[in-house]
C-alpha cells in the first residue's frame, strides 16, 4: 500500500518521540504475529512510515484466525520467543496477564492518553487494574443488510429486530436462481469463529455454557432451540457450505452481492461499504437480534497488541504499540483513506469527532459495543465473565471441540441432538478433569 500523502512526524508519529523512556534501539527488528483481517493488513502497509521515523524494522507473521490463536498460545505457554508482539484479544489478555506471561503496559506515555481508551476495551484488556494489551480496534457484532433486497421483499428492518424477523426476512430475500442467500453466518469450527457466533446467539435464546456449579448446560431446551433455529434458517436461506464459512468467507460473499444479511463483527462495516464491495451503496445496519428475553446476540471483542514476557525487544515493541494504537495512527489512515476506514471501537475521542460521527455505521457500532455486558451476558445466572466465551483457561480447548461437533451438525454429518449430547459430555469431562466439579 502506498501512501497517498505524507503526514508529518508531528502528526502521525508524535507519540514515537514521546516514548524515549523506552530507550529503543533504532537498529532493531521486531516480529509481530497478527490476524489476516483487513484492518491488520492495512496497518502493515503503513509500517514503512514507522520504520522511516524510528529505524526499527518490522517483520510480520500474518495468519488465519484459528491458526493465529494456536501459534501464539503455543509460543507463549512454551516460552518459545518467536514474537515480540502478539495480536490477542479479551479472552487471552486477562488470563495471560495474571500468569505473568505478558509485559504490563503501565508506563505508556502521557501523550498516548490511556484514559481515552473506551472503558469497555481497557477493562477487557486488563488484569487487576493493569493494562496488558492495547486495542488496535474494538468491536461488537451487528446486522449488515442489503437495503435494496429488503425493500424488494416488502420488509423494513427494525433498529432492534428479533430472530423471528431475521428468519422471515432471510427467506424472503433468498433467490437461489440469482445466487443470493438471504443470510450468511459463521459456521466454521473454532472457538473464536463459529463457536463465538453461536455462543453469542445462544445468550439471546436463554442458553449458557455453565450453571453456577460449573455443570455444562448443552442438555437444556435453550441450547436445543438455538442450534435448531440456526440450522433450519441456514439450511433454508444460507449459502452452500456454510458449515465451513468464517468471517473472511462471509465478507467475500457479502461483497459479491450474494448475501441479503450478514450478522458479524462491527469492524466489517468499513469493508462492506468500501471500494471492494459491489453493494456498497445499499448497505444498512441494525442491532444484533434477540428473542425478547432481555439479551441481544452481540459480542464484545478487541484485537489488541501485547508483548510476551521475556522478549529481548520490549522497548521497541512498546514504541510500535504506541504508534499503531494511537490517535496519530487514526489520523494517518483518515488522511489517506477516509474516516470510514480508520480502526474503530477503541477510543472515546473517535466517537466525539464530527468527522467520524458522519460515518453511517459509527453510531450503530458504538451502540452495539455499549450494549454488550460481559459481566451479565446470560438470561440465567452464570459463573463466568464473557459474552462469546467464558473467561477461564480451559474454555478455548473445550469450545474448539464443541464447535467442531456443531459444525458437523450444520454439515449434516450428525443430528443437532447428537452434537449437543457430545458437547455436554466433552465439556463436563474437561471441567471435571480441571477440578471445577
């Protein structure tokens, strides 16, 4: 990516000179592991600017979401030392911070303005009041839909729809002859892929992973209702092979005009309305659906930059984190690509900026983030923090296995009932082995 214009160091990299306390080596090279999402790929295109101003070279290891999680988890738990910065989220950060596996970010510069981070993001990336990862962008989830197809179906999207309406609209917008699917949703195995989506969805149906005694709850009616509703709707109105579709696959389908609705990360809004989208001029937004039980099906997440303890490049890594998650970086992207393309959901000042307030999805993104409560995510009481995950170390492994059973049910390889029975057994066995029960 070439820069369309050059911002001064004072504008885009003012924070770099303010971090002299880090005593960075200008001849150093840092290695960063990141996810292959659009905003992260965009950031890589600007890092030559960081190198020009600091002398610090950057090497990128860019991975698909499931692979990234596996690689960074293996590296940090084995003290592999492969990375100086890792892209992680709200699940890993508090757990790894409590284990002493991350460098605390408690000495960032005054100019960086930690207080400007949205409280939901800073809180989710902290342990015991200390920030351990800086949000590159924050997100919830929401509905992105084709306004032209909705109108042609004779329907009007409410600002806060129910799942019943979504299924009705999906059926009405589906046109198999024209290769238009009424709805595209994640079905791909992986705790942070299809597992994240179905867990957030299940909250709105009254389901939960565990009761207050850490007993698995997959043998309950709310979970059966969730999976049966999802599968029936997707079989009727979703794309072929939806059981293997994740964020990037559905983004591609939507941008090609093959989805009437897509419920996924709010960060996708800039891509479905951008130059690569064939339907950019006819996209609307709404809150994630509910079933009238008091919980919506939207999650809360941040892709954030953290430093593994033991790195030999701590000062240089902090310098990069201050640059990449600063207001200066936001200004850099806005100057070159427009306000719709800046990293969203991380800073309060962004949503107070009139330039960003004019972006059509800005307010719905903020409303979605603010409505997500990881401390109170389920209809019935639950013993865990988290919306699309349970913030316990064992969750990632358990949920990966459970999501594989769910994806097999979506693909017709087993029934929903069989998938739930296996999920119940997998989860209870793992929790008993871990000493929860």
